[in-house]
C-alpha cells in the first residue's frame, strides 16, 4: 500500500510529495470518460479507509528522506474529499508540516458540504475541477453519482470562495465533442465570471483515457480560451498536441493577440518564431508590455 508518491517537480508548486487517500483501489463519485484510472462504479463514500495515524506516519517517514519538499499534495485514486477524516487529517498535517505548503486536488463534487468546506479551508491551495456548467454535460462527461447536481457544485464553490483566504484554482478538462461546444463554454464563462477564481487552468486528455474520447490540440484549446471573457485568468495547461509550427507575428499582431488573452512564456514558445520573440522583448523593454504573476505563472499583458 503506497500512501506516498513522488516527489514530483512542478513548476508552479516546486517539489511536491503526493498523498494518496485511497491507495488500495479507485474510489470515486465520478466516472469521467477521460479518467486515467480504470472505469469503476461510482460510490457515495469510501469503503476502504486508511487511518489518519497511518497517513501521518507515512508522511513523517517520507519527510525524513525528502527534507526539501515545498508542498504536500493531497489526492487519491478517486476523490480525496470522500475520505471521511479529511479535516482531522489536515489538522494533523498542519501540526507537522513546518513551512511546507498544502494543496488538495478535488473534483469539486462535495464542495456544497459544510464539513468539506471546513476541511478545505485548512489548506493553502485548493484546486477544484469544473468540466461542466450544465447537468447534461455533468452526466455525460463526468458521469457523476446520481445525487450530485451541478447546481449544488456551483453554489458550493461560490460559498467556499467567499470565505477561503488561500489560493483557489479551477481546472477544466476539455474533451472533443462534449464540453468544447459553444453553449457549454458560454455557461462556464458566465459562472466563472461570478466565481472569480485566482486562476483557471484549461487542459485536455494527456494520458490514455478510461473510455474512447478524444483530446484537443493546443490550437483548439487556445481557440476555446478566446471564447472566455478576457478578464478571466486562463492558463492553457496542455501542450502535448501542438499541430502548427511557431510563426511570425508583427508587432501589431502580437499586441492584438495579447489583448485578446494574456500569454505565458509557454504560449509564446508554441506560437511565435524567433523573430517574433525578439519583437516581444523589444515591446517589453519599451514598457508597452508587462509581466504579471498570477498564482505562480507569469503572464505577458498590455501595460
Ligand atoms: S474525478 Fe478524477 S478519479 Fe474520479 S473518475 Fe474523474 S478523473 Fe477519475
């Protein structure tokens, strides 16, 4: 039983040690088409439960070997917020972690529960998935346990965001032919403007999925990112499928592109050729562009 995995180096969080709250089998209230784990029947609560003591013991052991960890990432083979002692666990983690930050990755399904909100408040960073803004999409893509509604997820997120003082990130995974439709993006946009998270990561399938579904290319994700309001802090997190070569953009084209959606260095590397990158540097030096850090990522924006 491997409760601890990693460490993994992440650009955003540094050296991260993973904590798996369901190390024996997949336990999830979603059965997402794109899941990288085997398909499994959805559940309402964990059946296989490991004790807080065992988890803390495993963390302490691992920290003896890895003394330079930046973040402890709570996750699961499934949904970590279904772990029944999540609040007790994070209270214990906070006692032993010292300067290390804490992060939880959740599918967001349980966020309307007061008990879950109380537990998540104790993390430094909370990253929740929100692939869909309509119940039709939630049923089709995330195949949620039947008592879960999109309304309760959305209400719970808004409620939680009001009180949470840490870093709150939303992640959207986009699947071809399902949630890349204009109507779904429109609904997501409407809700995200209301929610106002610190960052929104949009990505697509990067690993072999549980069911036969298709990923989008980087260019398609960028097209989608442009359909969201330009005030939303969107970061394109998937670059595995890049279909075009870097091209030349004139100064005006660069300014227009950045006006529509701020770019990260990764976007610049994919989109612009060497000459265009030199132009970006010149515009930056002249003060027409500036770099703004949004929760760990640098964005090039108009000054
Ligand atoms: S929420 Fe995560 S673990 Fe659960 S089915 Fe979806 S992708 Fe898999």
